[in-house]
C-alpha cells in the first residue's frame, strides 16, 4: 500500500464517520421531526459514498 493510498484511506475514514455518524442521523431526525421533505441527499450520499471510495482506491492501486 502506497503512502498516497494510506492518506486517501484515512481521509475517507474521517469523511465516512462524519457522514454516517452526524450528517445522515441529523437529516433523518429533521425529516421525522416535521420538516416534511424526504432526505434524498442523505440517502444518495449514504449509498454513493462507499462506491466512490471503492472506485477511487481501485484507481490509485492501478496507477501506483
């Protein structure tokens, strides 16, 4: 594993902790509390982030 890949893995770790521990729960709680709009952004980010991470790490491995 290269240094560049390790740095990106660490970045994605912090990003995913923020998204799954803070952003998505807060958005869903706002929706349940009565905002009325479905949290489509939180759903899209929740499903898309692991795919983005996987593809990016794969690209780093093939280039490096």
